[in-house]
C-alpha cells in the first residue's frame, strides 16, 4: 500500500483515516501546492509529520514552521493553527 493511494480524489485538501486505536488515531492528509487547511483547533495534543512535499504550519501565537519530508511538529491543544501547501504534500496527523 502507498499513502498516495488513499487520496484518489482531486481535492486540494484531503483527510483520510489511516489507523485507529482505543486511545487515538492516525489520519493521512494530502495538501496540494497553494492549498490551505483552514484555521482550526485540536482539543488534544497532536503530532504532524511531513512524509513528502513541503508545507508551512502557522498558529495564532505567531509560530511559523516549514515542514519538509521527515520533519514534524507538536501541535498544542486549544491553539488555532492552519497549514498551507508549499508543494504537493503528504502528511500524517497523530492524536
């Protein structure tokens, strides 16, 4: 299996459940170049891992972090954040 096969539709931003446990889950995200995963919050701590491509993660506290393949960032709960595609990208969200 390939993470690329999960996103078979042409949406600019796509989220597909990848793995669920009794305590959390993993979501595969696809964000295409110049697409925006709109501002939102998480109620629990999360980990965003860039598998391929490049994105820009930003939050309401002024944090800006470029993520390329192999990079990750811890996402704080209850802090608004958003993600912009710099290149076509594949990510994993763990929470």
